[in-house]
């Protein structure tokens, strides 16, 4: 006996209305075993919006909603979007591995499951060669430490030979380079002179990221983005008082000219401020003679982050993080001009429309405007 979906649903409705399965089957000639298979798929449910759907459809709807909720949760926890570089997406997803299914993670950021599994489970097998190499590293490190870092590859190889460990100076040198071991006798004078130079690069700011008025402390940094296999560099200068971008430039070269021209632009835009401090990292452009001379000529105190300490310039790190998440990673750029325009639009938005938590949720422009009003009132 063939029954349409509507007819099956009508019979199931009689069952839910109180008729027994035996009565319905006797009346219609349908086998009981067959009727039982219809109950679940043809049971109707009324949704919150008033639509009538079958139980099967309702279950599928709930599954789709759950998947969407999971996707939203994942996107809220990662710090990039689906348009970000693949390696960045893989790193973010690997942090959530085990909390969600691999299918949900990969679907959220448009990554193939095969690629994700390769990233998670990529491990080198430990071979006999790796074990010998590991043992040799230990022997080299022991001799190096016993010599108080005086011995180079030749002497270490000779000492190991007296201990019955046969190896070449060339192999010892390769492993020492991998481990970052250098004989102090070879580089002591150079390191001493370098230390004297570094002593001049003081961190005057000392992570004091608040200023009492505009144009007291500026912070700066450079970041780069790859657009169509070509790198573009952005130099930005922020005023710590209002977090306002006082100058920025986009360039295909990370040069001293990029830094000096951005500073000159800021210095002109802010009417040649006095008693100014300028803080940055110790990049070659910021420590160049040309740029340091420019700051001295304008009586600007120069401050540097310690090497390998990005938190010494945390305000700039945060700015670039916001810029990447809120603008750069949301767009696939087809040209350098499109990228430069995007940077222009974001910085205009950042200065004039984006509230900042450290400014009591005022925009940088609003915060400076309030300061000027208060200053006039006090004067």
C-alpha cells in the first residue's frame, strides 16, 4: 500500500490524538512495524515563529543552529578572520583543538581538515641519527661549560677525542651554531664595544604609558603586510596622551627615510612641540645616525625598548593588533593603492570614531578637544 507523506502524517496525528496503534492499523491495513517507523519523522512540532515542521525537520534545524552557535563561539575566541594568512589561522585553531570538533574549527575559518591535521600532528620521527646528535650536543655543552665558555669548536673536538668521543671540528661547529654557543675569547672585544653602545640606548619611558598633556610622549613602530607577493611597510606615530595617530606613512621600503619623513610630518602637524620624548624599539632605522641627529636637532629625548621586550612599547603593539583585526585581515587587497586607501580609512576612523577604553570611551579627537576646553577654562 502506497501512502503519501501527507497521508502518513495524518495517521500519525490520529495516534497523537489518542487512537491506539492497533486501531489505526486495523482501520488502514498498515502493518504495525511500518507504522512505528512513521511516528518520529511525521510527528509535527510548532516552532517559536509559529511554523509547523516535522520532528525530523525540527531536529535538523536544531543541529544547524548548534553548528552556527559553535561557529560564533569559535570566531569570538580567535583573533583573526577567515581572510587571514593560513599559518595564522592554523595557530589560532590549534589553541582550541580538543574544545571543539575538528570539523567545526575548520569550517569556522575556512581551513581544510587535511591541512589542519598536518599542522597538529606534524612530528619528526626520532631516528638513531637524532639520538646520536642529541648525545653529542650534551657532550659539547658539558665541555663548553667546563671551559667557562672559552673553548671553540677545535678545542672542544680535541677534548672530546681524549674522552674517546670521535668527531670533527666542523660537526662540532655546526652543533654549536644550532645551540647558539660562541666562544667569548673570539667575540669579547666586539661584545664589550657593543655593550658600550647599547648602554646609550636607555629606556627612559619605562612603560609609563600615560601623559599629562598632548605632545609630551610619542611612541612609534613599523609593521609590514604582504600584498600580492610584495611587502608594504607602515610607520605610525601615536601621542600617548590621547592615543591619537599624529602621523603615518605607507612605503614599499623599511628605510630610514620612512621613519624620518613620518616624524617630520608629525612634528609639522603638531606645530613643533617642545619637551618631547620619542619612544621606539631598537630597529636599525630608529637607531640610525640620520634619525638620531634629527631628534637631537629638535631637542627631542629619545627612548628605546629593551631588546626582545615588545611590552616596552605595548601601546603601539595594541594599535597594530586592533588595525589588523578590525581592518587589514577583513579584506583581500588586489593592489597597493587599495591597501593604502584602507589604511587611510582606518586611521581616520580610529582618530575620529573609535572609542578608547583608556580615554573613558572617548575617541582620540574628542579627548584632545575636551583637554583644550579645560585648558582655556583654567587659563
